[in-house]
């Protein structure tokens, strides 16, 4: 009973430990500076366009970042558009365009479709000229630009004059309206109904119409009513919806919550923070409808309105060393895609909210690609659609990506490489290191060499295999036995290098040694060790002396992984050793054999499937049903895995986990492969130790340098984020370099630039190293690119209208439904165009007609000249065609010899066949041959066969039997008799006499 309780507690503790690990947030911080392509270190603003592309402005122009590179649009020598490259403001425009304002307060609309600036200030300045009363009386001075999501943009002036433009009509200088309001216009916004609100210090206007003389800053439409804030008597710093019914306001007197269903208000005071002031400077709402309130006091206030009584909790986080902290100039609140809240409390550091403990946990923002220790200060920040945080730092740009850790990494103080892992029956994890230390076993043990194998057998005995120090056995009573290789004792184990230990269905212990082959140990009344050294095991040491792993199936089939192939045998023998081993290895030109004979490991699934990992050959599925046979058949299952699979393990859901040195891959029953890399596992080096799986908890443990890595397979959820694809640039392979594409809908390629490369990007800013792309032209086949390649190249792009399609995986390697296309028109060459082809056809027809006319005229002239000559000679009066005389015997013999030539090798060729071929009766044919050749048809056929035989005997070195068959004799002996009768010599004598003839002598012809 005590043992059962201990086991249950251990399992519960493991579950809690893994749950805690599963919700532990993590950040990845990347720093971008001028060395990474930024045009300047100081970033003034950042937005994401409708296609999710990141755009930023600096003191040196406008730039976009596609996850691979920065592209900058600015003044360059010889092309000046902007009065200065120093931009101070950026905002979304209509249809993917961007509004920018220079340091000199001039507004420009950047058209992302053609990558050009439109001088909006100049267009507005020229508006109204020649329109009488509507003309501009003095220069317009811009104060601020308010782009709206309905496609309109307001230009707010420093005086009472303002302009509203339609973005799509600006280039044509249309869609411009002039407005003038009393007082200073301090805000323009759009409400939920699409109405445009203008707030001045003299009143509020809706769609250009006066509404109220009160001063307002915020408008919301809820429950069919329009709510304007602030009301009289209070100052509102920020206003934000909580849900569909409530609005929260940060005021100078605390928090005010407005319930739009009945118009009631609820006041929450934060004055008890000790700041001496009740003013709330900024307020944010998370996905749980909690309020995060920033004041002048240290920390941040968390207000929970969901409880029966409003709960206010002050939170703060800091680090012991202030140089490790990250501060923010403005209140920072960010909720990532996993639901974790990140804040920088007043006078505090960057931290996350731990939902379990209800506290803030300080988190140092340490860049992964910079020598800087931490990000010290954030001036401004932006959140993108993916949940990333873009931080504008004093001298660079920081991208913070968020994730949760689904694995638990256990580190030891010695930091030595772990080479063996065992999850014991009570949940204890036992590990062995490369220097011989044993951890977690509950007793002191140290081997002289590295521990490479751990195994607990059915009788609770612990086996410890080492590399160089033999095999140890710890009995349940604590006694320790040591098996070593003794050259003078042939009944000792065959090697001290132990790589794996396993128990068969008969209770025997199978030991894999890396240079001594297989050992079979029987422990009972009489101990015995069977191996190739003592001759009791017929093991092929020339090919299979290095054994890596052993697996035993429930039916007693043993599968042994060696560097020389896969060995199988049955353990159903009573004593001694098995007498028959079956071998499977790599066979050239056999795709169904192992891709490599160097087998790393096998893994048997619950449903009977068996997977095999080979060195350099990936992972294969064993397709043969009978394992007790040579040359088993396999098929590849992980073609996309480019890394070496060094270990295999299955989970309780019968998924296969393939382990490499830094990544793991899950293969489900449907054949889908999911990859887990450094973002999921951390920066670890996985060793070649056998992965361990506990069937009770479903926990998998991998050996790493300095410890172990454990995870629960069902918690290894993958991202469902689907990155959008943008076409970013095109390279015509000329001296002009790459040109941006961005939002262009149709690309036109001139005839001299049809060798091109199109670049694209799947916008995953958190991690794009695992993304793969595929492209196709029109309805062709998909071309799959290797990881890290994001372009499609064409050496001679086909002429005409085409559509280029691109799709991608997400960062986890899962193919997504995110196909993006671009229309491409390639200008044809002259001969590819329809008029060029038509001209070629006309030229051809002209040549044919001209040739015929010329021939007919020439022929007519020849006939006329011949007739005149003969008439002049007085020979004839009329020209007659000379008749042709045909030799009928020659035509007959030509047809006959052609038929015999075609069928001379046919021993069944008869006189009737020849007569039928020449369409004669047998009698007529016989008389015709007799008349021409003076011999019967049968003698004539034999004569022709003998002539052919003479030629073959003289001209080739073929055997006489082959020659006999070639000339139509089915019996070589009969052929010899006929040949001697025909020539007076046997075939061998004839060949010998032919060799003795002088080389200058001409060969005679037999008639």
C-alpha cells in the first residue's frame, strides 16, 4: 500500500511539474540596427499595413521589413522627392498605402502599389486656385494628419482651416473638401457606425454637422446609443471598452466604469496606493476583462471587475541588479497570443503576470543576436497581429516574440553529457553520464567509464552498461555483479562496450556490444553467456560486430540494429542460442531496401508498425509482414526531415517521435510530420542516448548535455498561426539590382528581362527559419523549395499572361492554406507574337507558291525548247513519251529474295509460304523457279541458306550452332551435313580455309 501511495504521489508531482513548465512564458528578443539594414538607429514610428507588412520611419526615410530584409524608400542622388528624409509621423492609409509626415510638416501619401510618394501638401496647397471664394487665401500650415479606416484622411491645420481628402482620388487631385470649425480641432475619429467625428474646444461635429458645444475626446456606440466622453467636471486621460456593455475611463479621480445598458457609473479609487493622487494616467483591458491601471505611483494596479466586489491589487516587479532591468518611457501593456499579460510597471521592469501565483515575474529582455546584455529602455512600443511586441529603443529596434515552454529542462551541476536515461517503476528518473556517474538510483555508484545503457528487468534487477567498463548488475538485495570481457575466458561477455540491454520473452537478457556483437545471458540455476567469442552463437562478426539497439516484439521476434544492417531472429528456443539469423541491409538499385546499412534504432508501435532509423537515411517504415526473412522491405516516411534521426520513441497515442541532435519530429498516424526546434526545446544538444518513455504518465525524456529534457506529448501543441504571403521584390539579373513589388497587382516584364527571380515572404515575425515555400506557374505542378529559400527563379519566363502562385508552411513546418498569386505579363519576342507568327506563315506560303510557279514556268520552257529542236531537225511532228520496259523475272526474284531475307531464320519456312507471298499457286511457283534458277524451290531455298551460312562463317566468330539457327536450321548436326554437301567442307574446315586466304584476294561470289 505504501508503495502504491508513493507511486501516485510521484506521478502527481510529475504532472504538476509538467503543468508548471507548460505555462511558463518565454521571450525571444532580436535587436535590429544599421548593421542589419535599418537606414538609421533612431526609429520615429512603426505600423503594420493591411497585408501585415511592418513599416517604420526614421531620420533616414521609410522602410519595410518582411522578415528577411529591410527595404528603404527615400531620397537618393539624382532622385529627390521628399524635402528631407527625416520623417516624424506614419499612419495607415487606404488600400495598403501609408501616410507619412516629414520633419518640416509636409504630408506625403506613399503608394505601396508603385512604391512612390504623392505630395499631398502640394496638392492641398494648389486646391481651390481659380475657384473664387473657395480658393486658399494663405498658405496652409499642417498640424496633424488623421487617416480614417473608411478611406478618408483629415488634414488638421494650425488655424481653423482643415481639409478632408479621399485617398484613392488624391493623385487625380479630386475628392478634396475644405472645412472650417470655430476653435481648435484637437481630434478626428470614426465611430462604430462609420460616422466621422470632429472634436474641437468649441464643440463636437458629426459628419460635418454641429452636435454639441461641449468639449469631448471620446465617442462609443453601445446598445444603440452614442456615448461621448468626458462629461462635465472631470478630466479623462484614456477611455476604452471593457466588453459589449461597459466602458472604462481613466480619470483624475480614479476609474469610472460606465454601464451603457442603464447609464449607471461605478467609481473605483486607486488613491490607497500611497501616491497621494487618485489620477489614473493610462488604462488597459485584457482578454479576461480585467483592468490594468497605470498611475504616478510605483507599480501597476490590477482591477478585477468580474468578482462580486471590485478587487484592486497592486503589483510590482524588479530585479536585484538594476542594470538587468528594462524600463519604459510610457505605460507598457501587452497581451501575447497565449493570453499572457506583459507589463512594465511604474518604476519597475519588464515582467509577466503569473496567473497561478497572482504576481508579476521580472523577465530580463536579453537579445539573442546582439552583444548587449539587456534592452535597457523602451521609448515607444507597438503590438502586431501575431502578438509580437515591437519596441522602439533609443538607438535601435527590438522585436520581442512570445511563447510558452512545453518542456522541462533538468540541469545538473556537473554539466556533463547524459548518455543513458531510465524512468523507473516508481517514477524516479535515473541517468548515467559520459564520465561514469549515476544519478537518481538511490545508491552510490561510479563506473570507471561512461554509462551508456540502463535497464530494469522483470525481476527488478538493474542493469548498467558502460562503454569500456563492461556490464554491471545490481540485484534487489543490493549486491553488485560485474561482467567484463576476459580474453582468457571464452565464456565471458564478448566486449566491454555495452550500448543496449533488453529482456526477451523467455527472461533471457540480450546485451548489445559495439564491437563484440550480440550476447545472450541466462540467469538461473546455471548461468550462461552465449556469444560469437565462445562459439555458442552463430553471429556474423564480420558484418554485425557493432550492435547499437535491441527490440523484442511480444511474439518473440528480436530485432537487432547494427552498423551492418538489421538482424532478426526468434527467441523461441529452449536453451543454447538461436540457429537462424535473418539479414536485411542496403541493396544498390533497390528502393525498397534500407537506404543505409548503418541502423540507429527501431521502434515498434502499438498497432504493429515498425519504424527504422538509419544513419544518414532518415526514418523508414518496415512494410514486410514476416520479420523472420532476409531482405525485408521498407519505405521512407519523413522525406521533409533534412536532419539525421538518431533516436525513436512512441507515445501512448501511438505517435512516433523522431529525435535529432537539436530537434524532434512527431509523426502521427496520418503521416503528418510536426517539427519542434529551438523555440520549443530551447538551445539544447540532444545526445544519442536511447529516449525513455513512461507508459503510465506518457512522459518522454531525452538525454541532453548536462541533464535531461522531458515533455508530455499531448502538451506539445503547435501554433495554428497562418502567415500571410507578400511578394516583396523582383530581380532581373541586370545591373539595377532588386526592385520592390509589394502591393503590385500585375507585373509586366519586357522582352529583354525575362530571366528573373521573384522574392516573397510569409510574414511570421516570431520565427521564420522553419518556413518552407512552394510555387507553381498557372496550373502546373508545385515546386517545393528547401528551407531558407524564399524566391522563384526563371531563366526564360514564358511569353504571355501567367499567374504565379506561392504557398508556405508556418514556422512549425505545417503547410497552410495561404496561397497568394500575382499576375505576370511577359512581352513576347517578335517571333512569339501573333503578328510575327502570321508573318512567318505568309513568308512560307509565298515561298511555296513562288517555287511552284517557277517550276511550272521552267518546265514549260524546257518542253518548248525540246519540241522546237526536234521540229527543226525534221524528225517528228509530235512529242511522245518514251515507254519504260520492265524485266518481270528480275521483279519476281527481288520480291522472293526479300521475303527469304526477312524469314531466313524461320526453320518452318516452306514452299507454300513463298508461293502464297508472291500470290501464285504451288504449281505455277514451282515452274517459275525452275525456269529462272534451274532448280526446285526447296533446293533454291537451301542454296540461299548455305550462301548466308558461308558469309557468317567467314565474317564472324559465332559458334556454328548459332549460325545454324540464324539461317533456319533447327538441328545444328543436320546443318553440318548440308553445309559439307554444299561446299565439300565441314563448317570448321571452311572457316579455317577462309583464314588462310591472302588478304588481297577478292572474295568469290557463289552463284
